C-alpha cells in the first residue's frame, strides 16, 4: 500500500503547481517532496508529472490519478486528525496575519486569555496591510476583509466592514454639518491611495433605506495608511472615511464626531480565513472558535456596523 506521505506530496504538488509550494504547505523541504513523488511514480510505474526548470504539470495519467485519490486522501486525513485530536492538547506555532488597526485594537487584547487557556500554543502574529497567501506563506489563519477566496480556503464572517465619515470637533467648529454625502463635497478630504492600484478609490455611501450616493470628497491630504487618516482627522485637518472599528474609541471619547451618521460605505465583511476544515490542526481550530466567540461576546458585529449611529 502506498504511503500517506507520498500521496500527500503528490496531491499538494499538483494543487499548488510545484514542489516548493507543496513543501511550504507540508512543512517539508522541496527535495523531500520531490523524493516522495518520485517514490510514488516508481511504485506505480507511471510518470505523474511533466517536469521542467520552470514548471510542473500533470501528465494524463497524473490527472486521472489525482481525481481518483484527492477526496479519499482528505477523508483519511480528516479521520486521522479527528481521532488524534480527541485527547490532544493544542500546541505549536500559530502564524496569523492581522491588519494593524483591527489587530492591535481588538485581537491582540484577546491574547492573555487565549494563552492562559492554551499554554502550549506559541502565537506568531504578523500585523500587515496586505492580503497574504495562506498556503504559500505558511499561515494558519488570517483576519481581514476583501481576500480573494482561493481554492481550499474557507472564510467565516466575523462582523461587517463599514466605513464612516468622521472629523474632529475643532474642524467642524463654525461649519454646518452636512445632511447627506453630497454635503461632504465642500470639505477638506483626507484620503488614501489603494495599495493595489495606486489610485484613490471612489466611495458610494448608503443608508438604512438602501439609498446610495457617491462621495465627492475633495483630496486635501493623501496618505497610504488608515491610522494616518485617523491621525490627520484628529489633528483637525479635514474629513475622512475610516472603518467603524478604527473610529469607535475616538467616537466614544468625543475626539472624533461622525458626520452624516445614517450613511456608511459597505466594503464587505471582516472575516477569518483558514484552510479547509478537514485539514485544520487543533491549534488553528481552537483559535478560530476563540475569536468567533469573542466577537459575539463583545457584540462587535453590532458595534462595527455603520448602519447603527
């Protein structure tokens, strides 16, 4: 009978298009993955891949074999993981990608309770404003919004991602508060260029009735970071559109005020992303459950909603 390691090396190499990517996913060296695949080919007396210096593609026999074994392999791995986890304790390095604002403001404060509950798990948390490749970069999970959902990944929504218009009381002193997004046009805009396109995105605000209006906020200051947008607004330099989580503490303290409070920009949900459930290590599974429970307990889905003043 063929070894599980050889079969897994073959399936992951086929799915990810190379031995190096499969090695990162499996925690092996590329040479080890290549040896496992070569052993499988020798045992089957079939060539499963066409190899070149730049690419790795399945042969016709390799395609047929992949279709035959992939679902059975995942089922077997799931059964092994389930029986192993019954009496196991979560342990190991937990590598997670987090956006800086949400991560430091809301997720990081969970860490003492998480580590107390799971002392054998070692957090390795990366705070970054980018979409990571979970599989290729070896992440166990990521929290954020707007990720492209690649094959083999799951997204669990945590809360809405809504942008709201804010300014400081000092900036609004002597100004008439706008009654709708059109009224923002005459104000000084603090805006951010998209990391992906290098452009300033146009935003469409909506209200609870579903009415939409384009936001025509004239750029006075252009930055590349949400925290800088908030910082400039706190300095009284203009009006900005930032996420409700980034604004919440400052709205509560009165350092910022919300303009057109019945309007918001919907940019999709804040989600937690991870690999297919059947392949989850126990450390990742308990982290996901812990985060979801914390969001519900703190009522963050309601508090992050821009539709709620």
